[in-house]
C-alpha cells in the first residue's frame, strides 16, 4: 500500500496535479490517490490533504476536478484547465497560520477563491475570534471575508454577538498579521458586552479599530434595571457609554428604577 501511495503521488506530480507553485495544488492521502483520466477526476482517501499556497484543506475524502465544464470551457482535444473545484467530506478542516474552519463537507472553488463549509458543529477561528453557525460558512479568500448563516454566534474580546446571519471582514495590520476589522449582523441581533450590557436590534455593524457598534431597527438596550429604546444606538465598548438616537420612528425612551414610594404606600 505504501508503494502504491508513493507511485500515485509521483504520477500525480507528473500529470500536473501536485505542484509546489503557490497558484497550484498539492494533493496527498494516507490510503490512496486515484486518477480517473476519462472523467479528469482525482480522489484522495483517508487523511486526505489539498494544499494551495498557505491554505490547507484536510478531510476523510477529497475529490478534485480538472475539467471546468460548468464554466463554459469546451472539451476540444488538448484543451485543459487547472483543477477548478475541490470537494471534501468527513472531518473537514481548512486552515492556514492565521485561521481555521471546521465542518462536515466543503466545496472549494479555486478560480474564485471561494470556500463553502456545511454540516454539524461549524466553527471558524481567527486571531482570538470564534464564530459558530448552524447552516453554512462561506469564506472569500480574495476579499478576506467570511459569511455565516443560521443561529450565528461570534465571540470577540469578551463580547458576544448573536444573529441570523453575519459577515466578518479581516485586514492586515502594520505587522502583517490578519486581524478582525468589522462584523456586520442581520436578523434578531443580540450583543452582550463583557460588562453585561445587552443590546438588541435588527441590524448591527461592529468596527474593531474603535471597539464600537452601531445598531438599527427596534433597538433595545438593557443594563441591570435600566432599559433604553429607540431607532438607533451607538455603543462604545471601551468606555461603556451608549447613545440612543431617534430617526423619526418615535421618541427615545428610558425606563429607570426608582427608589421613591407612592403616596398610597404610606
């Protein structure tokens, strides 16, 4: 089996599948690496791995297509394209030195630089931020942006954000390290700060550089016994300050605890 594995890896390298260049793909596996020439299909089984530049995709089973039939490329003799699609099944792990994404199934469009992961216990981690979701994760390599759908929960610097769907944008800092830049959330958004402030709305945008969130749509803010309601709110997590704004939907309101006693209680 070891001899067969080694032979298949060499064969793959000779046919152009395994290549050390950053814009191409290296495929390996513990059990076997199959090449179906008539279908232009490669199948890697057991502890399978696909590496492209700094990104690694691992799974129990990997399948890589060489022909881009669904993208309008004709099948003329000798006309071939590089592998354009990798699918993965079972214990999927996608990572580089700055991030990790896990799930049950994955689709990786190499041309677009787009990855979709589905399955149970979806989890994305990057530079201390952790995001979980129920339905799916998408990651755009070129835009450095992640999208999560279905009961999404994001943890960042002690803050927790819950929403129906979420988009997370990253950027390179001055040291060349990737860090979280912005979180945008939609649908029944809950923000629980590390200081115990609970803010709710329909839409929220959190910017990491100023540690601030803007909420819009049926905004409610609760801290202990204090309740605030309005159209829009600005939360300054660093200072713990909150600003409630009215955009024509009605008066802003504050429900405050009172220590006074009514006249009929005397």
